[in-house]
C-alpha cells in the first residue's frame, strides 16, 4: 500500500500542498481529482521523488520513500507516466519503451514486456521505428503509459492521461487502464481533471483543492455528491 | 553493427598509420592546416557530446583545452631530462613520453570538469552557459598570472640551470651560469592527431548507440520524463561533461605540442565560441555535421586569406547567412543514428 501522511510541498514561499493524507491500497484504482493548480501533479512528482517535500511522509509497504532518489523509487516498483506525455521525441517508439525499462537488468523479461505492451496497444507496434515526436497525441499518451509499464511497476502513477487527446481515444485509453488493472492487478493512482471519467473507472477518490483534500470517498459515491457535481462535473 | 564499427575503427587506424608515413612529403602549410582540422574535430565532437547529445549548453570548452595544453607542455619541458633519461630520445621513448603527457593533460581536464560539473550542472540553459564561461575565464586569468608557465608572455620552454633552477625565462641573477633550454617538443604529428580523431568518433558513436548512451538523448529530450523513468539525469550530465572535458584536454595537449608555444590568449572566450559555432553550424547532435563544420570552419579562413583584411567580415557574413537559411545546422537537429 502506498500511503501519504501530512504531505507538504512548497515552491519558495508558496505552499502548493498543505498537509494531505492519501491511501492507495494494493490492486485498486485511486483517483485524485481537482482543478488546475490544485497540486495534483506536485503530489505525483513528490511520490516519484522528482520534487522534494517540505514535510510529511510517503511510505510504500511500510517503507519510507520520502525524498528518495527517483531512480530508487522506480526500482521499488513505483513508476510515473508524466503529465503532458513527456515522451522522448528524438527516440523511436521502441527506444522510448526501452528507456522505460532502463532500471531493469532482466533482458528476457524486458522482451516479454515489450510484447505485452504491443499486444495492449497494437498501434504502437505499427509505429515501432517512428520517432516519438511524430506520433499523434493519443499515440504519445499510449507510449507514455507503456513506457511506464516497461519498468514493470507495482504502482502506476498516471498524470492526466486524458489531457489534449481526442475524446474517442480518451475512452479507449481509459478502457485500457481498467483492463490493465483487472488483468495484472497493478495498483493505479490516477490524477485527472476530467472528474467524471476518473470517477467512473476508480474505486476510491480524493478531491484536491488548493493544496488540501476537501473530500474523499468511494468513487461512485463521490460521483453522486452534490458538491463534486457542482464544482467538477459542471452541474 | 558493433563488429562493423570496430572494423571501421581498426581500418582507419591502419590508414592513419600509412598516411603518416608519407606525412613528410606534404607541404608544411597544408600539413599545419590538416593538423588543426584534426584538433578542431576533436574539440567539436567532444563539445557535441555535451551540447548536442545531452543538451547542456557549455561555453567553457577552451578552459578545458587550456588545462590539458598547459599541464602537458609544462610536464614535457620541466621533466624533459627525466623523460629523456628514463625513456630515451628515440621514437619509442618519445611515444611513451607523449602518451604519458596526453593522459595527464586529458585526466587533469576531466578532473576539473568533474569539479566544475557537479555543482554547475544543476543549472540549466543560459545559467549553465554563463557559469561555464566564467570558469573558462578564471582558468585563463590564473594561467596569465602563473610565472612558472610564462604568465601572459606565453610558454615555449624551460631554462634549466646547472644549479637546478628552472624558469621559463632567463634568470637575470644567475647571469653567466650555464643552462640548457628545453623547448616544447614537437610530438604532435598526423598519426597522433588522427588517432584521437578516430578514438573520439568511435567512442561517441558507440556511446550514443548503446542502451546506456540513450540516457544522454533522453536527458536532452525531457529531463522530467527521464527522471520519471528512473534515469539519474545528473549522472548523465556529469559523465558527458567529464568525458567532453577529457577530450578537450587531449586536444589542448595536441595543440601545445604542435604549436610549441601556448599563450593564455589562445584560450579566450572567442576560442570557446568558435567551438560552439562548429557544433551549432554542423547541427547539434549530428556527428557527421559537426565534423564537416569543424573542417569547413578551419579551412574557410585559410581560403579567405586572399582577401586579407576583409577575411573575418566575409567569414562572419557566411555564418549569418548560414544561420538564416539553415538554422538547424548543416545536418539538422534530428539525430541520425542506426536502427536498433
């Protein structure tokens, strides 16, 4: 289980995250929803060790991973597909995927996983030798998720997988996310602005607003919640 | 592919060796230009590893070159008697001496690269450029004030007096005392220069095409994404910086032992810019492009000698036109590499 206690993140004098608590049980899909600037990406980056925390703790299976080097966190099985599909545009699709497996030493396993992600996203196989930068937005998102999967994570952190993608593809990608969770039992922490979509696939949800968690609950209950509907579902 | 590049590397070594046998019959002027081409290829390719492949903008390459150059000529003059007694003055003795000073020059530059790289590579873009520029200027000013290597008058050799006093200039107080002047030995020739050209091309080529080497490209493409994948970006930046500095040091050694005279002004800001221009003109991250740019930018000023005083104006104009018409460089930004 991934557990966050009283997490605080500061950018200079700005307090982006002001003491949040979060639990991601093994095998579940947990979503963190909230509007722009609420601190969702900061939270994910802190889990990955890309930015330093100002206080609080992040533990994974009881082990403290707060402010560990990103390399070590990836090795422990927590990998992120970053916001805005930060793929390596000068590397081919295949090379991008191999970069995802950078921390792994088992060559055979990497080969198998390459086949696995290709079976999951056949579109990527068609584009295998293409440079990452020439893919469409949706394909880049598939690549970013697949690249994260190549590290064989136990916990997958997804940062806004729906951002800037055609609605039809968004649906496909979310179906894939659920299928992935069902078939491999991978734990997923999903950060989304599209609250409706996120709550429809998640088991549990947290609502983040200006650095604080204002609501939490089972995803289906949150989706019915008056406040959430008003603030995030446009009703 | 691995085998093919190894074969290519070995055959180029043989070719370099054979050409070297005929080097004596090459016109001295052309020979000089050819050696400078080689040195510039080493400088530009090593900077390309930092600026082109890893995407860190370093403006201090002349500084590393200065460290390698000065340290090596100081070694090969101050310790000339030692080297001559130990290894002799034959071809082999000189070769061993040269290998020692080459490695010393390269290693010293690499160590300084590490020292500068670790703190400054946290900076990005223009900040890094300014830091590295400042560092190169510090090196130059320090050399300018070190009497033991000739300070601002430059360094061409050492007077070793009978009583053991060593100085780069005649010592007035010692008057008539007999001394021997050890000039910087002319070790650099076609073979050594192009041996290192072959080595750096082989090294960078294989590095960039390896699994490890893709780390450099990923750091350039997107640091956050690279970190998310568990890639230690600082390690890659520092290792690019250190190996780039090593080869810049080697280039300095070659330059010193060819020119037989070094002056701090050889390593001023303009020298660093000149190398950066080669990388940008060739196309950041394009091996072939950068090599061609290094060759062109060495030859061009020579061709323009006929128009004497307008030379540098035309040179500058050509650069401007080039940047306006092909801002991505001769061979573009796209990194041409072999397929997996």
